[in-house]
C-alpha cells in the first residue's frame, strides 16, 4: 500500500497521548493505566473504547474494544517509535486474521 495517511500525536493530560486523525474526524485520548477510554468521532461505533499500556520507553500497546470486550472486528496494536524519533511503526493485530497489518510513518 502506498497511500498518504496523516495523523497527529499530542500530549493528553499529564501522562497520556491524544491521537488525531483529521481525515477520519477521529480522536483517541489515552492514558497508560489499562482503563478503557472512549473513542470519539462521527463514524466511531457506539460503545467503542480503547485501553493502553506502555511496553517500554518507545512502545505502546493499544487494545480496541466494543462494550468493554475485544471482538472479531476489533484489534490490538503496537505503536513503536524508532530510536531517532523519525519513524513510527504501527503493527495491528485484527482479532479475525492471523497476519498483522503493518504501517510505517515518517515524521514531517
């Protein structure tokens, strides 16, 4: 796949991150405490939420849920920042498929 996908990452409260996807009108506010936080946007399924935790200094794990449960249409993903902070790799593990989807982003 060779298409343009843009998103922004900002600080959220004292210890979290906000992921903004302007084209999809989607906002995800996360804290890394394992609790569920709602996903916000006009096309987000009802009762959609995410939980997140840090795996290490540069890697996050985010789990997508509906009504508090991982379903066949949700996924778990890892987001890893390269040591030079220029590349972000997003590895998505959809619940209904064995092979992950991997996206690589370069900082602008």
